[in-house]
C-alpha cells in the first residue's frame, strides 16, 4: 500500500480492493458507512463558522447582525477590517483542508470532493448557529486547491483578474464557480468522472447563495471591494446601536 494509492482510493477503497469486496451487502454497507462518517465529520467541521466565533470572541458581537448579515470573510472585512477578515480566511480554509483530508483518507479522490461539499454545506447551514452561516466561497476554493491544485490556480487567476478589474468579489466568486466544472472536465486527470457531479453541486450552491448579489450586479448596486473598514450597519439597514 503506497501513499499514492491511499490518496486515490482511501483506506476504505484500498481495503475493499484487497479483500475482493466489490459487490454484495458487505460492499454497500461499508461504502455507505464510510460516506456517512466523512459526511458527518466534514459537515460538523464546516459548521464551525469562524467569522461568528471571531466576532463573538473579540468584539462580543454577532457578524450576522451587521453589514450584509452574511457570516463570511467579505462581511468581516467590511465590518471589522483586514485583521479579522484575514483570520477568518485562514481558519475557514483550515477547516476545509482537514475535511478534505479526512474524506481522502477514507474514500480517496471521491471522498475528498464529497467531504468538501459537506464542509461547504456545514459552513452555509451551520448546525451550531441555527443554520445561518456564510456563502461557502472560501471553503469551495480551498477544496478545489486540495483536490486539483492546477484547476485551483486557474480559478484563482480568473478570480483575481475579475476582482482587480471590477472590484466585485461576488462577480469573481460566481464566475469562478460557473467555470469550475468546465475547467475540471478538461483537467481532471485520473480522478473518477463522478467527481464532476460534486463540482457541479458546489457550483449550483454558490450561485444560489449569491442570487441577491447577482441581482445587485445587474442593477448596479452591488458593493465594491474596499480595504477600508466601513461604519457598521445592521443587517436590516439600521445601525448596530439603533438595533440594540
């Protein structure tokens, strides 16, 4: 058993191959159990929403009460500034790294993509925070880099070009998500083709979660990227002080 085999098949896939368990009740039971374990672990990791944790620990506030109401890195940047936003980016990326590694160790390449999707869903619908979280872009981006770094670098380049030229983070995020399955289909390498379904699922979720941003982009009212901390506004448009 080599490390390359583990990264491609996972311990479960390697075990099933070595024991000749390729069909029957035992195969489906072990396969289902493996996916359930990685799905739960990845979802719970995703549910550790660090923008909420950081805003509560350092500022005694809930990021979801300010700005866009979104528990994510962009709203942290606009509400609390570069430092908290950078910490949010780092910690949200780290949980995706751990989730993808768990998925890969259990069920190889397919498990890595599945775990990334479940971590994303946990970030967006965190069980620890009444199912109200962020939009999952950092988690998706980290998952892409962890599963296919070449595709990840291409998408980062596209994202940077779009954001640098337009100052719209949402535009870069949505376009990157839309292009992702197309690029992956051309640069998938030796991973099973089923991983494209997980990529497509991530794309759909990102686009749906950005539907309000897309509407504002069309109307020309979307907020542009700024590294200057803005005056805090409540999610419903009133100031935090007024809301209290």
